[in-house]
């Protein structure tokens, strides 16, 4: 059982609660009485409060000394989770074949101690030096009051996660030399956002690309994601893997997302479905561009508009009043602050689309012959969403469930139960402007004969209207995407979105657009309106597309 610490501040007094309220109460009463149990022949009181500087130094010294000697069991006793620590430390010197460990502690900051590790990895006559930096914290033991290392896998290596294992041996997959559509080599160092993508491509296609595996120290992840290579003892022979990516577009995507926290972008080629770029700027290693599952806000109105047109409810020039509020089954929907209501003859679907009027769409979703399942049918049968896409790496392919009650209306404006990511919305835009759903992909299907998802696509008349409404949104004075798309040449169009997320004061920023034969979509968590964060990202990517 972990021997961690739980602390609280009560009335300005720092108290450590060990084993429930009893111990804390005992310590407080003992202090008030001016003595402790030892003066009355009882057991010595357990120490409380944050570990002192001396305790931090002593505990880390003992832990490091045992670790250096490869004494996993003894080192684990200086942590607050013996079993978990011993398992990782045993693998460190065992399965990972790491020896000659030398640990150099840095200057402690409170109870946090940075340190550097130097060692060597030896396997079947191959040996290489290993060095890296990490950090640990010292806490007060829950039951013993001892100063202990707060156990986290990152103590042993900063890239280790829960239940991961360090291993040294023949790599699971041969290395790859991934190249873009024009033969430019793609590396993690030059394109950091591609780190996880390249690891996955190696894991899936290394053996098919003609290479041979080398010997590596790697992290084997518990979630079965691709191994993270840490050190190469003997190089394998890389196989050449051709991708659909475009190095110039990828470079622009990498640069653009760095301007906004927790942001992601994807660019595709509508005429083929080829993915031209995928980039993320996040605090974690999650590929939100392909695997995110969040509401897309008003970018969803592309699909909703197609549903309204395909079902004969209205046309781009048909009536779509835009009142301040709209009531749907006891729930009131509003427009974005500052949007002027318009219930005149000029209030058309195109006007509501380019100004992103929520109420215009809410007012139409109960018209005949629409049902609770109409939006789902449009999304799946015509746009290919939820169709089990085989892109070459893991992806979430969108979800537009048939919903009843208020969620039916909320889904229509990209809230409710709808879930998307930038890959999905870039594909939606590609289908909207070509009429044909082409499943996005990163590597050719011929490489592994995987089946691609299919969908019916859109009628030519629907495509013409959707494309024109997106053009107006990007070029008309009233269009919400004008500012972001300003300065782009060629045939351009866009749709903005802002998605409200429970517990967040600021909405997520969404934007999808096209320029000639390139479609791109971006999302920035808590980025505000579509043109505030996601818009500039998409515009930068489209600008680089030539």
C-alpha cells in the first residue's frame, strides 16, 4: 500500500492527517498539553509536517545509493510504494540491462530534488552510455511518519508512465525512413508533432517497408502504444516508407499551432483524401488532431446545412429567421454575444451560415420530414463520419448520434452529443466542396490492403450551395471568417465555430476552410471564437499550400 501523505491547512495551522482524524487530534492535544505520550511511557509520536531539508537530503542519499548498487528491493523501501518501485527498479537493471549507474543530485527546492543519471546499457556484447535528467519529491509517510520518496515512474525515467517497462533487446519493429510526398525525409527532430505519428508508422509498417530491426533500449508501454526508443545500441536497416504528408505544409502547421496552447490542425487534399499535415501543440502526447472527441461548435453547421438542403427544408437562399433566442423543447438557445437578430426577408440560410446564427438553425430542425435520426444519417451516409477510417494510424472518426429532446437541437449547432476532431472536420470540408467522400489516409492502402470507408457523398446542387456559403463566410463583409482568411488568394471558403465545454469559462475555438484543392481544420482549447485562434492556424496552413 502507498505510504503517501495527505495534508490540509486548518485555521492557519498546517496539519498532516495520518490514519484518519485520530492521529491529527492526538498531536494537537499533545501539543496543547505541553507534552507527548513518551513522557508517560507510551510510544513516541509519529513525526508530522513537511520533511525537513535534512530529511530530504538523507532520504534521497539512501535511495540513490541503493539504486546505484542495483539493490531494487532496498531502494524501494525508501519510497511510499514499495511494490511498484521494486518492479520498475528490478526491470531497470534486469530487462533493460542498465548498469554502472551514477546519480548526481542537484539543489533541492523544498522537497523536490532534481538529479542527473549516467549509466551504460550492455546487451549481447553491445554497450553504450546512457544519460538523462529527472526529479523526485520527498513526502511524509502516511503511517510511519518517515520521509520517503514519493513514488512515480518518472522518478526512474521522465518518459515512463504507470505500468510501463524498460527493455533492451531487438526492437519490435525495424526503423523506417519516412518521406513526404516529394521524397523529403521526415524526422521527429525537424517536425516534433510527428513524433507519435512516426512511432506508430514504424510500429505498423516497419516490417513492410523492407528494413531490419536493431538493438535498442526502449519503453514498452502498458497501453500497447508503440515502443518509445531511448537508445540505439546497434542500428537496424531502415526501410523507406512513403507518406502523403507535405513537408512545407507540415512545417507551416507545426509553426502555427505553437502560437496557441492545446491546439491541433489537420490538412487534407480533397481530390484524393491524402493527409498533407497533422500537428499538435499540447501538454501531453495525445494526438488530438486525429483522436480528439470534443464538440465542434458551429463548424457542424456545414453538415446541418446539407441536411436541410437534402431534405428539402430550405435552400441557401431560402428563409431562415435569426431571432435573439429560440425555444426547443423547453430549452432556450441563444446566439453569440453581439450578433444582431434578423427576421426580415434577408434572413436566409446563407445569411445565417456566414454570420453563424444559432437560432436560424434551431428554428429549422423540427421541420418535416426531419426526424431525430436525420442529422446522423446525413453525417454517416453522405460525409462518411463514424465509418471506421483506416488512415494508417489510430483515429477517431466522428460521432453524430441520433438524439432526442434538447440534444437534437444542440447537435445541429455542434454541441450536445456531437464529437469531432480536426481530421473529421477537414474531411467534412473536403466532402462539402467536392461532393465525394474520400477517406483520409497517411499511407497508401496498397501497403497493407486495408479497406477504406465509403459513403454516398452529396448531390451536385447541395455541393454548389455549401461551397458558395463557405465562400461568403470567408469573403463577405458579414462573414465570420473574413478576418482570418484575409490575404489568401484563389478559391477560398471557411466556417467558424466556438464550442462551449462544461466547466470552462472560455469556449473552444474551431475553424475549417479550403483554398483550391486543400482543406484544413483546427481546434484550440479555450481559444475563444473561431477566428481568434483556430482561424489563424488554418489560414497559415492554407497559405503554405501554394
